[in-house]
C-alpha cells in the first residue's frame, strides 16, 4: 500500500501543477489552488510528523544554543552556513541593485521569473518546484523512530 502511495502522490502533484499552470495569475481558482496546496502540505506535516521529530518541541525552541555549539564543533557546518548567508545576501543585493538602476541589461528576479512563468509549462514547472520545496521543508527533517 505504501509503495503505491508515493507514485500516486507524485502524479497528483504533477496534475495539480499542470492545472495550476493553466490558470491566470489573478484568478480565484489559482488562489484557491495555492491555498489548498499549502493546507495539504501543512496537514501532511502534522499527521506524518506526529511522534517522528528528531527533537521535542521544547528542545527545538531552545535550539539556537545547540546550533551554536554544533557550529563551533563542526567547521564544515560553519562554512556551509557562511556560504548560504553569502549567497542569499548576494541575490538580495543583485535584486536591489537591478531594481534601483531599472536597467534592462541588469534584470530583476521578478522579471526573470516573469519570463519563465509566461507559458503554461513554465508556470506548471514553477508550481511543481514550489510544491517540492514546500514538501521537503515540511517533511524533510522527519525521520522514523
């Protein structure tokens, strides 16, 4: 039963992405589809994650102290965090610079995404990537005990 569920969920997500990609950006159906997708991922995270967290909620809230100790103990993790911070700041800086100069030679992220989402296939791929990212973030750190 479990083996058949994963392909069915992937097929449902692909169908949802294709359907969502065919809708207009400001249509009520597009907004409802996104709201349903967010609700389903959150519900799945609660249902599938019950009792499977690596840490308790209290330990998670106190987590920053543990993270600091972990980063101090593992230089590779510290380097990874620094690289991600630099990448995020570089993307934000690029977008702010592009927006401030309003030059077509230096496009903003929204104009790049606008070109990608101008077709149904691009919108469907964007929705699929968004669903995959949301699922990974909501369920990715869960593990069986």
